[in-house]
C-alpha cells in the first residue's frame, strides 16, 4: 500500500504533500478550491468530516489549526488516516460510526463537511438532521453531491454508429439506449450511487431543516464534465485500479490547473453540486 512508503518520508515533506493529494483527483481538487473560497479561516474550529474514509481529502485541515473529527463506517481507511495524523502530530480523531446515527454530542462543531457522501447514504434525510444536530448555532455545512441536472457532454456519441461506439466506449455504455443512461447506470454500480440531487429541491430541504443557503455552485461542467465522462466511459480503462488508476491521476494532475483557471467553465449545470449553508439559531428556526 502506498501509505507505507508515504510515511517513510520526512514529516515536513508529508505535511507539504498532504493537501496536494487533492490534485491527483481533479474532482477533489475542484471541491477543495470551492471550499477554500467559501471557508477562508479554519484556525480554532472544530470540524466534522462526514464520510471521511471515502473522501479523505480534508485531512490537511489540522495543519491550519483546526481540530478535525472524521466519521465513517469503514475501519481500514480510518486506520490509515489515524496513522498519518499521528505521524504528523496533528490534532485529529477518527470514529467508526453510522452517519445517520452519530455518537456525537449536540452543538459541538463549528463546521461539518459532507463531501460526495450523501448520495451513498440509505437515509439521507436522517443524515442531514444529524449534521444539523451536531452543529453549533450559526455553524456551517459544506456539502457536495452528485447532481441530477447535469448536461452530458458526450451525448453526441449517440449519433455514432454502434460499431464505433463499441470500439471506444465500455460495452455496457455503448449498448445502452443512450450514452446518458448507460453512463449513469455504470456510475451507479461502480460508485454505489443511490440518488442524485436537484439544486432547488436540496436547498428547500435544507431550509426546511433550519439552514440558510449562503452559496451554491455547479462543478464538473464543460471541460471538467468531458474529462469525467470520458475517463469513466472509455473502453478498457478502469479508473479504480492498476494502469487505469495511474492514467486517471496523471490526467487529473495535468488538467487541474487549467480547470482552476477557467473556473471549470461557466454557469452550466455540472455533474457535481456544492452548497454552503449556515445553521439558523434555534429562536429563528422555531
């Protein structure tokens, strides 16, 4: 496992590399950039990272003075995160637990991060209620989810001859009634996606729970959407392991700078949706 070699490097170098691991996945890089734009100061904050084992890309926050608590249902990634934190002497705790039934006290966090996790949870409503419960009044929720409203860039491939589609695209995608449906089915299966969200509906749910929406943004639009779709659709490319994983990380590393400069293009609806919300004080909410 790479972490074994990672922890053999000098602690200062590991500390420098930690936040830059985001750039090996351009999705995570865009999410980190969005987070940094919206939440500029974390020193002294108690932060809960929900589903941190799936998306362990905010583990650098203790280096900026935050106290980080991570919770996830999987033990093995938490053990790795714990090793990294101990090696760097960072103030972090990682708990095994159900996101919808956290063992955490009321109103104990200044900020909750739920990054690309809610779409995988069985009871997303209960999970959101738990996040609100553990937030202090006026605490912040940074939430990113898979978006239902995205505009598929590869839809033009529907017009290609079947033989051509089979030559370049995964069989289950090429043989589907549309590239859109085939890619969606493939992503659902590989990444265990239970649902996708529409901005207005999700914002309304959060407001009904007692949140105030401060910012929102679609991401993975334009060039970012094309890369996301192509890397998951290309025949013979498995982005989760082996050479395919290496190609994905290299592509992410090279593509992130222009994506960041371009702002991930435009106001188009993308595969990802990010929101920043504030918990309204109890007297306002009630």
